[in-house]
C-alpha cells in the first residue's frame, strides 16, 4: 500500500478524476483491472453520457475490480478505495471533499473540464487527473488548473486510444506528467506517490530538507538561462513545484536533481514551464468583468479627452485570454459612447512561449465558452484549428516580454490588470511591484487585482471600488520608494521540500524530546485499538516484526508471557481507567534469562472520545512472580483465568445466537423445500416460454435498433427546427385543425401569455397584445381557404409584420401557422431614409438656386451681345459666341439632371423629344474635341454624312456623344488614334467611336455599363471620373429605343463603342429660333420686373425692351409693390427669393388688393422641384419659370397669358 492515512481516518489520500468519452469503456476496464484495491485513493469517473439512457458502467466495471462502485449522489462524501460514477443528465463537481450534483445545462457541455477545475480549487496538490480515450478536447482546460494547483496529470497515449481526440489535446497542452497505456498508468501512479509521500501542511522531512545552497544553485541555473530571478517568489510555491519535478524524475534528493538540471537542458525547460504556468481564461470571474463592463470602462471612456488614447496594462497576461477580454469590453464601451477614441493595451509576461501563443490569437472552441455567441461572431473568425481574434482587437494589444520586478513600468495608464500574480511573490517583492503599479497609473486610474490580492501597505493610496473583486482607484500622485533590490540570488532561502513525517525543527522541540527519553523508561504510546502512535527510549530489543503483512499493533510485536501480561494489563486498564502494573514477567523465548516489569497507564485527552495508553517495559528486580501495583498477589493463572472468563462469556453469547439462527434456518428450509418443488414445475413451463420469447426478443431487438435510429434522426430534426425557430428571432405559433395550440416559440409566448402547459388548448381563450380585430376570423378563414394573410400590427413590444399561413402536411391542410416578424429596425430605417431624401432634396434645391442665377445672367448677356453684333461680322465672333451659348445650355441641362438625380437612379429620366439633324449635332459636338485631341497630340478623324434625322432629346444625345468622346480622349495615349463615324444603315443611325488606347479586359468589359464601374482602378486614379458616364449613356440609348455595344481585344488593344438609334424621315418645314425670336409679340406690352440680382434684372429688361415691351424694374419686394401700384402694368414678373418681402408674400398682397387682384403674375425662381411648383400655384402665380430664363421663354409665357 503506497499511502497510509492516519489510523481511523475516513478520507482518501488522493482524489483521482478520470475523464473518458468515446472508446472510454475499454480504457476504464484496463485502468481499474490493473489498479490495486488498497491504494487509499478515491476515483471519480466523469464521462459524456446521454441523458436519455441508463448507464450500465457500474455493472461492467464490477467484473474487473474489487473496488466499491457508487453512483454519485448530491453531497456524497468520498471514501478511500472506491469508485464514483457520474450519473446521466447531471453535472458533477467537488467541494469540501463532497460530490455535488446539478442538472445538466443546455449548450456545449464540458463535464470533465468542469470537474477537474473544481478538484484543482478544492484539493490542490491532492488532485490527480487522468484523461482517457474520447473525441474533442474536453479535459484539456481542466488539467491546466490541476497542474497549476500542484496536482498530477496523466494521459492515455494516443496510439493506445480508440479515439485520440481528448488524449491528443491534453498532451498538446504540455501539462501531462505521465503518458502511457491505461494498463500502465496505475503502476506509474503508485510509483510516483510511493517514492515521495505527500506533503503534510507546513511539514518538512529532515532527511530530505533542502539546504540553502541547493536552492541557490537551482535559482542560479534558471537565472543563467532565462534571466529571471525566482528567489523573489514565495518559497512554498517554488518548493511545491520543484518537488513535483523531483517526484516525476524519481530523483533521490535535491543534489541529484540539480545534477540532472545541469546535464539535461530539457528538464530545466520543464522546471521553468512548471514554475511559470498560469491559469487564465476569457472572462474568468464573470461577475468581475460584468462590473468592468457596467461601471469601470464607461467611466474611463467618458473621462478621456477626445482624441486621447486609453492606455491599459495587463501584467502577467499568460496566453492572452484576459488581455483580449479587456480589449473586447473596451471596444464595446468606446462604440457605445459614440466617441472617437483609441485604446492601447500592453500585455506583458516573462514567459515568451505564452506570449507567442497569445500573439497568434488563435484559440480552440472549448476555451471560448464564456465569450458568448454574439461576441464570438463579431470579434472572432472561424478557422481550421479554432477561432482567430479579429484584427480590431489584435490592433489594440501590444504583446511584449516584461519583468514586473526588474523592468520599468508603463506610464499614464488608465487601468492596470494584474490578477493572481502577486500572490506568488514574497512580501517585499509585492510592495515593490505595487509601488510600480501606483507609479504607472494616472490619478483616478483603476487597479484590478486577483480575489486573494490587496494593495497591502499602499492601501491608503487607493480608493476601494469593489472590495470583493479587488478593484481600486488611485487617489493621488505621490512618489513612492520601491524598497526592494533588483536581484535575489544571494538572499536567504528557507528549506522548500518536505515529506510525510510530521516534525518540528525548533531547538525547543528537541529539548522536550530529550527530556522525555531521560524521564521515561522504554515505553510505547498506543491508541484505543492498541496501535503504536509513538515510542520513547530504545524498546526495539523487546519487539519482533511479524511475518507477512506488517502491523502497528503492539500485541503482534510481542510473544509469550510478555504478550499475555501486556494484553491483560491493557484490558484491566481500559476497564478501570486506572494504571495497572505487573512485575516479574518473563521476556519470552528469545529472552529466557530476562525478567521485566510492565506498567500500563491510561492517558485521557479532553478532545478525544477514547483514551491513549502508555505501556512502559523495564527490567525487574523481583523474582518471576506477578503482582499488581496495589500489592495484590497475582500469578499467571489468575491473569489467564480473567482472560478465559471473558472469552467464555463471549463464546456463550455466540452459541445462543447461533442456536436461534439454526432454528430459524430449519423452519425456513421446510418452506423453501415446498416452494422449490413448485418452482421446478414452473421452471419447465418457463423454459419453453423462454425459448419463444428469445426468438421474439431477437426480432424486437432488430426493430428497436431501427426505432432508435429513427428516433435519433427525429430528435436531431426537432433540435434543428427548434434552433432554427429560435435563431431566426421570428415569433411562431403552430395551431392544429381545431385552432388548438400545437407548438410555440418563447418569443410568441410573450405575445399570447402562453406557458408550456397551454399546449392543446384552443387559442381563442387567450388574450393577446397585438392591435388587430377578429383574429379568430382571420385564423378560420386561412384554415378553410388556404389563403395567406399579411398585415402590419402594433403591440406593446413594438411593430410587427403578422403573417397567417395554412399548415400543409402530407394529408393536406392540417392547421395554421402564425408568425410575427419584428419590423422595428425596418421602420427606423425607412424613417431615416425619408429624412436623408428630404435633406438631399433640400440641398439640391438650394444648389440649383445658387447655380441657376449666374447662368441666367450669362444667357441674357450672350443674347444681348448676339443682338448687338453688326451684320458685317464674318463669323469670328459669332462662332465663339455660339459655342459659349451651346455650352451654357449644356450646363443648364446637366443642372436639370442633377436636380432629377432620384429619377435618374430609378430610370425615370424625362426626354424632351423633337426631330433634329443628328449630323449637325455631331458636327458641333466633335468640334470641341478636336482642340483637346490636338493638345494631347492625338490623331482625331471624323466621318459624317450630310443629313440624318432622328426623333430624340438633342441634349441627351449630345450627352451620349460627349461621354463617349471624353472617354476616348482620356484613355488614349499621346500619338494615338481616335475615329468618330456616323453613318446610316437601313432605318438605323449608327455611331462608332473607336480608339487604340488602354483597352478593356474581359472581366471589366462584362460590367462596363454598371454604376460606378471604371476601367482605371489604380490608386493614383489619374484619369478621374465617378464611373457613372457609361451607365448614363446605356440608359439614355435604351430610352431612345437604341442599342449600345462595346468591343475590345484586351488591355492595350484599344476599344470600340457602337450606338444604333432609330431614324425618322426629314421634316417638311422647320421653324428656326430666329423666326421665333423675331415673330411679332402678342399679349401684354407693359411689364413690371422685380428681381434682386442686378445682372439678371438689367439684362432681361434690356432684352424685353429690344422686343418692344415697356419694362419697369424694382430690386426688392417692397419697392416692387409700390412700383406695381403706381405704374399699373399688364403683367408682373416676380423673383421668389427677394429680400424683405419675398415673392410669395408679394403675390399674396397683390391678390389681397382689389386693384391688383386680377393682375397676371409670372414667378421666376431657381427652385424647380414639383413641390416648388405647387407652392408657386398656391401663392397665386399664373406661370412658373425656372432660371436660367431665356427671353423667349418669357415671351412665350406672355403670349399664353394674352391668349387666356
């Protein structure tokens, strides 16, 4: 037996957690088949069990082991040499040495990890973890904590496992102390604890005590290789972890292990890994992180100035989970605040391999259970070996090696997180590190420590935020002295190793032991069961070791009269609770010439229910005769008689019990004889029945297997449907053909106030909170007609889209399905879109107004110049003026397109068609591009027919030509060739624009007419443009009933665009613009023009006077009102945007005045939307002209007013 508990102790010396899953039955049989039955340990088996089937594991294991097997129960205490099996549909943990059960939670179940974590916390070094065959990675997390707590980790080898997922994951953690086949693990386990007994609390083995120089040598080796001073750590921590390595390597003493460290670099690495292993995880201590999320981080974000960087330090970050948790919460806090802030988190550790792991940012799914599905989807991306942290979080964190004891701290910090690191340091080192944290924090910065850590002597410098989760805020800036040197290699180190034997190294204890040896004769202290507890003096010559199994019973170590006398004295002392003494006792056959005295003294202990006994044995000065201490004459026969009388009484009681039992058995035997005869007859009948049942059972087994498979499929399908209904967040209610409830989602339960017990009840009996009448009629109509119903409804939960659909089964209609879809976000989006459209339209209207006024002045000035040119001009002035006029009109049409942008994007461009000569338009359009081509040294050739008539919008056709020629010039290199050709082919007009420039690749050619598609996608964007020109060309061509194609052999091969448009016959007569302009005017001749812009007012007035009109002008609303009342004009032309009294108000005043109520009014404005036209009509205007206003438009409006 490798371990022994104290006499009578019911507690196991070790608790072994055994994790197994798929293929685990065979591994468990091998493990317990080789496990002795007297290890003193308790074994807790945790498996992945289906909650729907009864486990037979206890029956199966009982065939291979004599250990007691129990199904775990709530608050069941653990006993040594026993196996405890986790029941199905439960989760198992250990606390205070007792097993605790709770119902199995939904979601990802990791029962092995859960139990091992609790064992590490509750048992510490007494915990042992064994991972056997199974799929997945359950257990890998738990063994980290067991290893960190000082426990032992054993793993089944991959080659011996039926399913190697769990063993492989456990081995890859680097935490496994032993790896082997299940049949070999018991020998490794017993050998490990047999050679080095477990540590008692605070105990030290003098034979194995570590000398001061020995630990200094270990520290020096570690410092030389890793430049880390482990002498700053608490001796107990270093001692326990160093002792683990001694036990694993089976080293006899520390000196031998130091030699191993010097010669075996891998063992030095293993010791280093053991000393620095850290327990961490995402959102470890969830309540603490909830406090950070709710209160701490929002306050830090709100206090930060705009543009400032939040600075945080995660000291001792290990593999980075806690640093990423902090970054995740910080990112969410900044996002919720709506502020523009950046955050930088310095995540530091001395363990470089842990930093490499953290920097990679890839974690297995099992480690992300605390993150939550929403955060997992946002901040992580799925990869082959796990989940990768998003770039957003990774950019926030700087992982760097840093020694908090030796290196300078980071400064200007808003938060320092250092959890469960300080507890491993010596007090002086803790003070130094705490002073460095205080120095690095800004005033008001937050310090976040582990549950067992405090600011210590610096407590007055920090204001507590939450004492339970150890959060503190820095009170003030004050200079603190670290008070600790940088190196500890030469510091005195207390012994760190100990063994199982209780001892005390103090000199006073040695004095007490010496005094007892001097004062007492050779003596033995026994417990109530005569087991040796302690010995005084040299009594070993009188004792002998019995054969076979060793025993601590004193009577087993004595022989002859000495044994008999001692037994009699113990019996009398126990009965009388008084000392008993015998003298002249023969020592026995081995000491025939030696006579002894025996004295047995009861020792009462207040806190013990049973006494101890001090047995003193010494040489006798009397002849060999026995006497009591009271001087009664007793011989050996008297002692024997006492003993015999006691035995005879016990034997008599036994005989009486036996006789009563025999009589009962005889009566029972007669009854059983008769019953046996009946059973024999029944057995024959059952035998034949059993044969029939056996054949039926085989059939049922086959059918049952099929049913089990189908049930499994149906269960999976049901789970899929439930997950689908829940994940879609659609409120769903299923009703049968009688409109009774069949099924509903949790969200729908809130609408109809449903509970699980309501299934099967008619829906009409339930009140709902949606705003709809006659819901029952709608359900009935849908069921009967099979027609779906859909409507938007309101409820106290918000707006919903209600859908009622017929339920279609294999037999036809079988009920109704009711769904509610939350449209709150859709409503909000629609409202936001409407607001954006209003803002856009308002902006375009204002832009239109501001651009149209200058255009109006330019157009009027051009008309004046054209009228003032002498008849003798040879075209040198008229041609440029005509070009300016065309471009001005083009700008005006483009401005119209800008105002009509919403209709352009929806394909609702309005064409102003007329019959015109396309050749003449093309001739004018190509003229301006000749200059551009000449400037770029390009060869530009044009081939046009004489006349070619089409019915279209000449401005839009000009737009098509401009876009195609602009692209050709833009994407053709210097010296290149551009050709424009316009020909007639049957009833079609064909426009060809060809160049030998940049060309178009195949992929771009297929998308060239898409919105915002551009051939030039380089970063310099040297050619410019918005990528809408060819899209507009394509739409305009199709609106004219035409077709456009593009051809290109590839990049660098040039391109060709071909446009075909339908032709029309030439018109019979044409009315020229000059004819219109010079036609005699009709209608009113006396005009009032009210316009605040002098360039428009003066030029338009002069043009109208040239045409024979009498024009009076005013520059503002008040002056215009007075002018109209004074001059009594035939018509008033009013600008809308007048200073003081605007055009609307002026029109209303004129309409309110009886003298001017019937005066015709013409509105002239830069606002041209439909709403603007309605506002003009409502104010009382008769005509609405949009700037820039051509004089001919004014004349046309005057004619219409005259005719009306």
